[in-house]
C-alpha cells in the first residue's frame, strides 16, 4: 500500500520472514532512494493462558521495545548497524526521556509507563494507563506499537536518505525476546504470549528522479556512534540474617578495546524472579521495568579507569544525587520513578501508590563521558548485599533484590564510519 505526496510516496512493507518468538525480516527494494526515517508498525504481543488477561500490560519501562532482543540493518551479508540486547538499551533510553515526552508520547506509541504525577488522592502516583496499553488475548485487543528504528540504529539517524542503488540487498532483521520478565508485567498464572502477526514497516521513497539522481550522487557516506555492550558476571557474596556482605569487583571490559568511546553507561541487573516481584502477595507481578531495570544496589560505588587513569576524581561516586547528577550531565534529562534512584523508601498504600512503592531502587543507571581511544577499560563497582528477614511480607519483599548476584551491563557509544568508494563502500571503526 502506498500514499503519495509531491515527489515522495509512503509505502507499507510486509515482512518476508515472520516466525513467532523467533524473528521478523523486511527487505527494501533495490535501485531506489528511501528516507532513513523508517517506522515499525503493528508491533507487540497478545496473551494466552492467563485467567485475567485484562490485567496484563507491556513492560513498564520499555513497552513494546521489551519484545525486541536484537535488531540488525544488513546489506549483502554486511552488518551496517546493529543493537544487541536492544530491549535493555531501549529501557535505558525510555528512562532517559523528559517527563513530558514520557507521559504524553511514549506511553501511547511504545506502550510503556514512565513518568510520575501528583494526584489529589495520593501523595505520588504514576497516573492511569491508556486503554491502548492493554495486552489482550487477540491481536485486535492488544497494544499495537509505533516504533522508530532510528532510536535503535544510529546509522539511520545520522543519514537523511538510504540509497539502495548502493545497498542493493538491504534488509532489517528483528529477533524477538522470549523472556517474559522483559516483555510483560505479569508472568504468573500460566501466562504465555505470541508476537503479533504481520508487523509492518513504513518507508518514504523519493520518486522525483532528478532528486534521486542528485542525492544518490552526493551521498559519500556517514559517521555515527554505534551502541555496543559488554556483559560481565560480578562476583557475589550472599548475606545472611543480621550479617551484610561487602562485594568488591574490578572488571576488565574487553568489548571496547581499540575503539574510540564517546560516553558510556552501566547498570547492575538481575534476572532472579524473587528479586523482581512486587511482593509476596503479588507473586508473578514484575516491579517497575522487570529485568530491564537495573538495581540501585546498597552503597554502590562506581569508578571508571581508562588506559590506567581514573576518569572520576577521588574514590568515584556513590551517593544517589551524585550518580543521578552525573547521568543527567552525560546523557540529558531523565524521568526516574519515585524512590527509584535511592534506597530505603518504604510506605504503605495510604501514602504512596503501589506502583511507586515497589519501584524503589529500580533506577540504578550510572554514566560517564569518556571521549578517548580505548587500550584498556576497567569498571570498579563495590556494593553491599543485605538479607531481609521480613521478606515474607508484602511490604518488604522487594528488599530481596539486594541479596542476589548481579550482571554488569556496560554500554558505550563507539565511533564508526561508512565511506563510499566508487560503486561500493567500506565500513569500520573510526
């Protein structure tokens, strides 16, 4: 289906491969010129197996991006750009959004629930969900999201047009996430889900042949910062009743060696269900962001060492205001949940809504500018694990998150470039 304006037509492209819980693939026709503003439509999941489907929603933090494990832009076997663990990264980017955009745009397009408001009946609250965020039992009753691939693939954001006379076998590949803790809020009661069949991409094609020839001739390549990640399992000592344990780690991050890094962010993640549930009385209900939100660990202290030199002065940063301030200075405005950036906020339903109460300590992102070529990168993080003997009660159950092993995700913006050479191109790190 195509919609025409002067010199341009918008086309909806069906997938050439669409396998539930596996992958979906789209191909762009050769010898054409497309706008790089490519949108993914009709994307999401519908639920099976739950007796109360009306209570189900997409991941609170990432929305429909929680359904995306990996995304690739490829041409003739060459990966032009990719985003691995895309839902983890996009969870951060949805948090790294101003309150106005989070509440008034993202929750309607991606189906998440980021952003807080003050209500008349509660001291704090997140506000109600739009109807469109419901995950129903059919495709027709489920959220159908609108996602921009520019958000996940920086090469598209830095290009205005994509000439398929150069990229003659251009395809977009999306691999689906199958971990329920990253996809939906409710994972108990026999919940299962299927990906919505027949997602679409919308592309704008330039039809004015004079413009096509000129823009194609002038395209000489693009420089961009790709998003790459390294994953490290941290050593952990489990606390016991009345005895906290200090955990110290110094991790060599090898994934960015011999690359120029602009800036990076880190987070401590857990996939342990007991550490992610709202409470003992809400078994199977994920707290804010599920396993896509990093834990704000107790007394977490961060330091980054680049090429043998500390990036941060002194012993690094530890206090919640220092960590959040450095994050905002590095990446811009964020929308933290109430109590999400600190530890120790406990209130009952007379004071704080349940969504906010159980979001505490679920915004543990750390970031720092680097702007150096990497010969050696080291991340030092120390934290305290603590056992809560009252974890069997609903109010305190989430404190279990502080006594679990963590996985360190480190994300960096790495300089790359694509240069046109005659009728072909080369792509590599800058």
